[in-house]
C-alpha cells in the first residue's frame, strides 16, 4: 500500500431489503483499513438500499477530506451508484439526484478522488455490516 494512496470501502443496506437488517431502518458503513477505522451510521430516514448506498458514498467522500494531498480510492459494490456518480448512468430519480448533487459538491472541494466498483465479496465495509 502506497503512503500516498488511501483506500476507503463503503456499503449500505436497508430494512426490508435484507433479512440481516430487519431490526434496523438503514445502515451505512465506511471502512478505512490502513487505519482500521470504521464508521457505522444508522438512520430511520434511509428507506431503500440505493439511499443507503448513496449515503455510504457521501460519508466516504466526507471521510476522504481528512487525507488531503493523498489519492483516495473509494470502493463500493453498488454498480448503480458508482455508475451514476461517474456519469455512466443518468440519475433520473429526484431523491437519488439530491444525493448525487451532494456527492458532487463534496468532490469539488477535493482532489485525487476516484470511485470504483468492486464485487460484494471484496467489499470490506459490507463484511463489517454482515457481522453486525
């Protein structure tokens, strides 16, 4: 791992979309393995998996602010969110578009940020959520 590169893993899940989360409304996880730093967010306002994934990405972007001067790679297993963020897919839902706008505002303040898709099995933040 390069001293100039930080890897941030993000994942989100919502009640009703996965049995493991049936006692919670919505959860997001941000994990920075280099520092073994975990951020877990629970929120009753998260209603869908897509909202949870977008919120996880936003928290990952906010976390990357602490690594100014380093390249940050944010990994997510949500193909939809990653492709919408990277302007491969159009964001047509108004709620998701508000998340998209929030994320792009954060990115304007930062340098050297990339958001990449990884498989669910490779997402360390997802592993943390599964263990909860």
